[in-house]
């Protein structure tokens, strides 16, 4: 058998196999889309949106974008009315959930001043 004929029959068989695989994948894709669209119509959701119902979860941040409660800090509050920097510092100092005005002024102090003044001595 000539060499070219054998390669031609192998490539034709391979092409047929790839074509059949493509047909099967296309049909499966169409079935999947039809199924999800059918579910969306039954549940009233629009197609392409997540069909899982979720609970209320954590409330969204206010649209006003409240600032940090520490005096002279203009960063955005991320937790308990504090910006990320002051929240971490409050955690280090074991300050409770609602800091008093004296604790807020303590958070406003720059800790580097005291830390570096001791090293210079």
C-alpha cells in the first residue's frame, strides 16, 4: 500500500472523529443553554444571572462613604467607624467596639514619635 494513501485514510478518519466530537459538544451546549433558560423562566430570573437565592448577608456600606471617626483623619471608614490603619491600631491597643473620645485621640497620636525619640537617646 502506498504511503500517501495510508496517511490520507488516517487523516480522514481523524477529521471524521473531530467533526463528530464537535457535533456532540455543540448539541450538549445547546441542551445546557435551553435548560438554564427554562429554569430562569420558571423562577422569574433573567437568563445569565445567578439562579441561587441568597440571604440578606452583610449590609452594604452607606453611599455617603463615612469617614474615619479619629480626629483629623480623612480616610474612608471600613470597620466600626475607623479606617483600616486606626482599626488595626485599636486592635493592637485592645480598644473596645465603641472607642471613647479619649481613646479616639489616643488613636490619632503618631506612635512613631515616641518610638523614634527613645532610639535617639
